[in-house]
C-alpha cells in the first residue's frame, strides 16, 4: 500500500471514508477488552496453582536451619528463599533482603526512608530545598507516581535501544547534587522491551554523582521473563559492576516473583551493598519483625531451585509468545510501509511500545475506547502523565485471550490509520 505521507488530499479523504465504514462495524460489536495493564492472564496464573498444594496442615514448616516459619523472626528472609531469589537475581544470598509480595512497595519505602531519614547518614531529602530524579522516557508510570507523590522533581531522559542517554545522565548527575536518583528497568524495559547494553551498564557503574546519596533504582522486574528460549537478552550484573568500578553503594536492585507466581502473593527482594543493607535493616527492624516466611517457604518448596523456576518461565513464554507475535504481525500487516508509526519487537517482558505520529496518541486511544477497548492512557509513560509529543502508546498483550487480542489489535491498527490520515489532512490545511 502507498505510504500515507505520499498520498494526496483526495486519496487520504477516500481512505478515511473507507476506514470509518470498517470502524462502524467494530462499534456494533459491543466489545469490552482490557489492554491497560501488564497483568498475567488466567492461564498464566493457573501455572502456579500447584504451589497451593506444597504446604498443608500436615507439612513440616521448618527451614533447613530449624527456623519455624510459623513464628516471628528472620527479618531479612529465610535462607532457602534468599538462595532461590539470589540465583534469579544473580546475586549473593547474603546481599539480599526478602520482603513481602510487592517490589513496588519496597521501592516506595526506599524513597520514603530517604525522604525522612536520609541515606547512610546524609541529610534527609525532606530537609533539602530541592530533590530531583532522572526518569528515562518512555518509562514505567508507577515509578513516576512514587516520585511525584513525594514532590520530587522528575527530569525526563530519552531512552534508546541501548538504554538511557548516558551522555545526558553522566552530565546531569555530575553537575547537580540535588539529583538523588534515577529509575531504571534495565531488562525488557517497560514499555519498550529494550535491554541495556553492556556499555550502558558499565557507564552506570562508573557514574560520579555530585550527590553522595545518589542511588540507581534498578528495577529488574523482567530478569527471567523471556519470550524465546534461544533469543534472549543478557544483562551485566549491576552490583558486581559497581563493585568493580569502586562504587559499591551506588545501586538498589529490586525484583519479585509477581509475574512468576501470583502477582498478589509473590515475594519481593532487594539486593544491595553491605553498607546499604545495614542502613535499610536499621529502619526495617522498627517496621516489622519479619515478612511472610510461610510464603517464602512455599515458593522454595514449589520450585526446588532456580532450574525449576526457569522451567516454569518457559511455560509462561508458551502462553505469551503467540500473543506478542500476533500483535506484531497485525501491526506489520496493517501499518507496515505507511510511514505513520513505529513499534518495538521485544524478546521478553510484558509490553510493546508503539510510537504514533506526533500529536496522535490521545486520539488513537480515544477511538479504541469508543469501541470498548481499554488501553493505558496516553501520556502515562512520561512523568506527570505529560507526553510532550503525544505519540507514545504502551500495548499490553498479556491479559486478553488470543482471540480477543487479535480483535483489539486490528481495531487499534484501524484507529491508528484513521487518526493518522486525519492528522496529515490537517497538516495540509495548515500550509
């Protein structure tokens, strides 16, 4: 098909008329499809149902060291869970704290603790005139919501297929001591599905921030979430890289089993340097006597070891891969060569990042909504929900059934074509 950017006004007008006839058919279908969040579907949740059977009233709930998981104690998590999660995170179990079910909760607490009590003896952020955070864009809306909630100024940093623009990151953190952190989703990033290059990780590890309490918030949420067995992204381990670079305290690394077992009942973890861990535990021992050890033990007994977890993730991939490929195929069939959009083709994670023509994202999502397809609001992938270009759209293929997803993807592509053609006619009128 001829590229829209090469069409005349009459050709675009005829195209819009034809497309809107198809759109009317979707309006009559009474759809109600949710593609707004990266939630596991019911089939994925079913994969972990066996975990409900590994413990019963007859089970021995003692750890290998004799710890009774039914009782108080073990502030940083049971050893077996640390070994399992340590293998998943590629970190020494001694450098890990196991928390409750939500890594987002751990990130919130980490920012809150820095605000009220500071980091390693530095001035609490709440006592400073200005606190800033770097935010790779497009990025994860829930990260941005945390820093916005605490009144932290967010500075957008462009993302590339290699990771954040490191020239910009290095310059900003070295010159401004009010910049206290940066949000990172380093592997299969949210929403592009990019993984940081080796050079990017090494440059992060070698940062020379002006603020002694600057921290990299390294949310490795999708570390084992591959779509393909033989086409996987690999990431340099950040704590080891920081240690080699002489910056052992520079990073907080977060992970969880939320999209591995049950999102509402997983286990979250933080890996950090001994200095950072001691600082965190000083607050943690006042906050709790220990997290859910029974759930930690349940995960260990179910998976056995990292090999069991890896095999489990292959089952997730079998469910997710056809969905991602279906969306990618439809986008290519319907939009390829039209010159009006680009999109990522990730090897893992939970999202596809779609980039429309400038000024079109809100209108595209509105058209989808009118036909009963709910998507993440336009602007959500930017701080303050303000995409200055109005072009980034996050596509979440995981939750709908494959049949519903195909319908939604076709409607989405149709909406993109209508809005883009109308936008191009509007530009012609401006000339």
